[in-house]
C-alpha cells in the first residue's frame, strides 16, 4: 500500500463529493491509500493569478509545505488545483529568490517549502503509475460495450511539462480499455470546458459546452468520462441551460473516471456517489446492477 | 530621469515573470487564434491583440474583452511556434488592468476575481453562495432564473454546501497573506 497526501480542493467537499468518494474507494483496491492534507487552503483557481502572482504561489506553497511535513507526495483530483500546485512546486524549486519570498510568508504558519515532494494528478497516478496492466488484473466487472468518451480537458495536459505528447495523449483511453470499456475516438478530448467562463462570459461558455456535448453525441458516446470537477459541473449541470439556450435536447451523462473505474472493480454504486447526477447515468445502470446483485 | 517604458515592454516584463518568451518575438502566424475555442467571442483575436500590444495601443488593448474571455486552457501556449506563453500573457493583462482599474465596463471577470480572492482571504476556502451575488446580479432575468434552477437541482442532490468552510489556522493564514500583500484585512 503506497500512501499519498490527497489535496481534495474546494469542489470535492460538496459539489464533486462523488469524485472524492469514488477516488478513495477505487484507489484503495489498487493499492493506493490517501491521507487528506491536514489544513489545506484553496489552490487559488484562476482568480488569484488575476490579482497577484506572488500571492498565488504563496497559497499553493502553503499546501505543498504541509505535504512536505508529512513527507508524502501530493495528489490532486482537480485539473486546476493540480496545475497550480505542480507549477508552483517547479517555479519555487528553480527560483531561490521567489522561494525566499514565499518562505518568509510561510513562517507565519510555521511552515517551510523545500521542494522535496512531487505533485501528481489523480488520473496520471491511476492511469500511468498504477497503470492499465494492474487495473486489468483487478477488474471483476468489465464495462463491456460501454462507449466512453475520454475527456482530458485542459490543465492536466497543459501547459507542457517536459517533452510529453500534448496533442494526442492516450493514457486515458488505455485506462478505459483496461476497465473493459470502449474508448470512443473523441476529437474534442483536449478542448476547453470553458472553465470559469460559465460565470464570467456565460454565452461563450454555453456554446463551448454545446460543442463538446454535440461531438460526444456524434461519436455515439454513451457517457463522457471526466477527471476534473469543473469539467464535470460545466458539462453536466449546465446541460439543461445549454438545451434552453440553443433548443437542443442533450441528455449526456458525465461521470468521473473513478466512478467508472470503481464499477469495473466491483464497488457498489452507492459508495461511488452514483445517484447524485443531474443527468441520470442510465447507460451504466446494467453494470451497476451487476455489482449490486453480486453483493 | 529615465523615459517611461512603452506598453509593449511593460507587458513583456510581466511575461518574463511568468516564465514565457516576450511578445516581441511573435511572428503573427495566427496559430493561437486558430486554436482558441473562445476567439469567436473576443473583441480581437489573440494574434491581433499581440499585434496591438506591440503597436503600444494601450487603451484599445485594455478596453477589449479579449483577455477576460481567456479561460486559461493553455492550448495556444503549447502550440505557439515561438514559445510565447500566451495564456500567461492574458493573465498578465488581467493583473495589469486590475492594478490600474482600467477594464471594459460591464465585464463580470474583474468583479468576480476580486470577490473570489476576498472570500479566500477571509476563510481560506471557496464558498459558492458568497460568490454568487458578484455575478448573478449582472445577469438578465432569464439567465438569473436558469442559474437559480441549476442551483436548486444541485441542492436537492445534496451538492451545495450549507455552511461556509474555513481552515483551522485562519489567523496564521491571514498573517501569512499580510506578509505578501500588506494592505490590511478583508474581513
């Protein structure tokens, strides 16, 4: 059992609670234990960077320093939390002057950043480090025939970190295949969900969401799998508003990849937070029933 | 006395701080505009905006909605053949316009960012119900009702928080923030 510090982020406390539940449950069966970071604060989303860069780095560094104190690598399930923490970690390691400024502020909370831990996104951890092979061995309820669109979104993949493939990544697809599902070729898999534009530039955002849903329909996906609470909320909870705005009739379930993974691993749907969707997850019902019957 | 920096240089300096190439290296190829999913809704495309910055068209740039419509998806950044961090540039422009209080009237972006940061400074964590007035008040009636409907559905599914969360070390947290921005307290 390998232990990581889990940085849930504000969304996973409530609006994306099912993501937190399904992440913890699925990871445990794959030999990964999460310990919630003690007194974490908001990662800053995009808003801090609109106001002050040093403040943004300081707030992410406070979370990193707490994980360092526990001597645990940190895992973020949200793409924005992940991007902020990953790049804060890298910038502070490469810029001693910036680190000194940040550490001066951290002293107030008895913390210190030294750059000795790594930051990972949950999808990377499960799809790449645990890996499809280990997942395949643990699958007891393969999602045969379920057509899933792998939606990477933006900040898991971007900005570029080293020389990795930012145009055609495949690790999400490989994880879905390991679950026994069909990974749909989804051309918009890397396109933006509109992020916080749903609040600040509503019309533009709704049309971005419409395009993503239409693309999934065109590719005959039964469900879109996401790895970020903001993507999930934008694509699912705003689907009704898209329909009202554009006269469409989308009814596309949008689930966390960990919920699908959990089902494939034979975890009962309730423990994966299935049932709190606004767009009912009808296409996964047969697979969920199978787990319940077996239990 | 030293001459004042031209606008293009001011913005380039911001971009150095964000670990990107300066805008002066832009070859106006338009890859950013072709990649951007929001370009159709912007007053000027990203390529055009960079051209305007280089021409020191400060007022036109700051008065545009372009950078406030950037969702920070970094698609342009990873594709720029000159390695300019264009999403980082949009962040730089947002900060510049916030500091100078110079932005297009009626935009929700600047108001929301300020409300968000103040919420975090007060409690350490984000809380939707406190943030909602910063943007819902500028919605028209139809948008307001749609948003209220979505919120109601979420509440019925137990997906909205009832009580505002706060971190335990709030006093230490506030003192930490004061070491970065010594501007007094927000709550």
